[in-house]
C-alpha cells in the first residue's frame, strides 16, 4: 500500500519534468542545429558563451624585469611586466634565508602586478640558487584578478644587468628577469 502511494505521487512529477525539458532540433551526428547563447559585449561578438568563457580562463604567461633596493630595512622591488599582461610590478621580499652551505636562498615575497582590470597581489614562496641565480617560487593570488589562482614565478638574476631585458634597470642595481605563470580562475 505504501509503494502505491509513492508511485501515485512520483509519476505525475516525472511526467511533468519530461514534458517541460527543452528540446532542440538535432543535426546529423547529434549536434544541435541552433547555436548556443552568445555573451552580450563579449570580447568576440557572436562567440558562444562557453567558448568566450573558456578563452578568458586560459592560463596566462606574464614576462617581467625587476630590480630591487633596500629602503628603511625593507627589501623592495619594482619593475615592468609584458607578455599577456602589460603593467608595473611592485613587491617586497618578506623573508630571505641562506642554506647552511650558502648554495640555496629561501625566498618568501609579495608580488603586485598593477595592470588595470588584470591587477593582482600574490604571495609566493620558493628558492633561488646563489650561482647562477635561477629561482622558482610558487604561490597563490590573494587579491584582485583571478583571486585564488595558482602562480609560478621563475626568474634569473643578472648582477651586471648585461641582458637586453635589463636595459631599463637603473645603474648599480642587479637585474632579475623571468615569467609569472597564472593558472585558471578557480571560480
């Protein structure tokens, strides 16, 4: 008797759902003949919403050149960015510690890219070899564009600023150049 009552209530609900589901005309191969919805004001007019969103969520590669200076005991850095995001780079080294054998330098820093709607602040941590000076740091964007996305920073130290990437570095300061790889927006 209990099963009969449940079926009596479920069958009309299931029937209503089946008849209310939208159906689209189909082409050969099972694809819809009607294109998907488009995004008003999307970067590419007429592009289906899913494609526009996927394109805007791709990983981003930012190139940079930076140089540092110690001001009032704080190890500050400034620089410029290019590649997928053109702007200004600012930051601060929060922690720098040499290993016992003096070969590896632990680094913890904040990087801020100032680039209009693509501005963000990331907390990164990793290390740098003392010779030749290559570094890899990983972290996360804590504020701004793509908050929560993963970040990987790779750079090379050019103490003499002889690389063409270092042409804008003020005299007497070491130059660092590399890339900031930003992952997809986690939202």
